[in-house]
């Protein structure tokens, strides 16, 4: 899931500038699960903005709304008619949602209210740990489901570095050594021999080289006359 955390209030106020009527817009999927931008967080932030602007002597009118997903046109299109009421929209979606709003409604400024941080797994209540960097060339099939690109601090592809000791990373002792985890998985599955195959240097061309990536599924596209 995409994980984010709310920007500091002072930064948000600075982004809003002289806006006097603002729509705080939440997203009902990923950022709701990580408690950064769902309906509850929209309500809390809207109240904080009202109080802060009133104390500053320039009361701000703040409305609230939450859509199921800000990253898809069908969910944000119903907002079109009401956007002209506002000086700015403050989005609590991830960076994709913020960009989707600005692209769909170019005459209306949508500002980010959260910082998008990672693609993470909720490992326990209130804890999200990064598990994927969306590198575009997944190697989980040869590392037994554990990603060394994300979980190894040095992104090594052929075993641990010399600094790994007692199963922890030399960069940060709070991080388990990814290659120790991979080795243990290989042993448990009885497939250690697969780790003896030397992996070539990673092809990063499918990651961020050459601008934004795009996937086109022609079988899902609508037929045109």
C-alpha cells in the first residue's frame, strides 16, 4: 500500500497562503488505512485550520470531503461543479492523487497536505515498513519473496556484505540483514543451491530512467471506430 504522513501544520498554512475558502479533500483507500488522509484526518485537519486562522485574525472557511480514490477520474469527476467555490483544494491523498486532481481540473489549484513516503506493509498496529521500490524489474522469484533492493541497505544482489553480523545490517542494527532472511528462506525451502547462481548487475532502465513509466494493456482499451 502507498503510505504517507501529514505535512506539518505550519507548512500547510504556508502553502495555502492567502486562500480564504479551502476544500480539504481526503482519499478513502491507502492513506485512510495508514491514518494520514482519510475522512477522520480530514476532519481533524480542517478543524485545526479553522482554529489557527481564527487566532491569526484571518478566519478561513474550510469545507471537507472524501472520495473513494483520488487517483481515478470516475471518483473525482463529481467534484467538478463545486471546485469553483474554493481558492484552493488541500489534498490528503498521495502524490498521485494530488497530480490527478491538478491534471483533471487545471483551472483549480490542488495542494499536497501529506508527504508520500513509501510502498509499505503494515507489520503491526501503527507500524508500516517499506517493502517495494517499484523498480520495474521484480526479482522476488529468485530471492524467495524477500526484496534486497528495498530491504538491503546496499541493494546487493549476490549475498550479504562483509559488515553484516549476527543477522543485522551494519548500516542500522535495527534492520535485519535482508540476505540473512533470504538465506533462511532458502534453507527452509530446501533450495539453497539456487543462491549459488551469480546474478548480473541489475538493469535499472525499467526503473526511473527516461521519464515516467507507462503500462499499456491494449486488450483492456476501448475499441474506437
